[in-house]
């Protein structure tokens, strides 16, 4: 799951750019690996995402996942992310 902060608590006028980036990335993940991404959650707070366009918080795995599953998910994400940033995805 991706978490994107908003400007609810303090000014962060470009948060929608991060939201668009996270949504596009989530869509690409689920296109190639259906169900891998649980989508994008918009939360109050900034999470240092105001420091760079396209900055997002990524949550990988939960108490329901093994470490091996989380590591595999991170590797799949890395492959999609590299292509997404390069404009290939």
C-alpha cells in the first residue's frame, strides 16, 4: 500500500503530484501482479513528501505476511518502480 500525505495540517500545495505518482505506480503493479498493491491511502500529514515530487510512503507486508513474502513483494515493486521512473511502464 502507498500512503500519501495532504495539506490538511500545514501547507503542502503539491501533494496531488505525489498522489498521481502513487496511483499510477499502484495501477502498474496491479496490472502486472494483480492484487500486489492495496492501493493508495490519503492521510493527514506530510511524511517528508514535500521534499521531492513523487515521494511516497510504501508499506510492504503486514502481520499476515512472512518475511519472505515481504522481500519478494519489495523486489517486484523495485522492478516496476525502475521502469515507471524511466518512463518504460
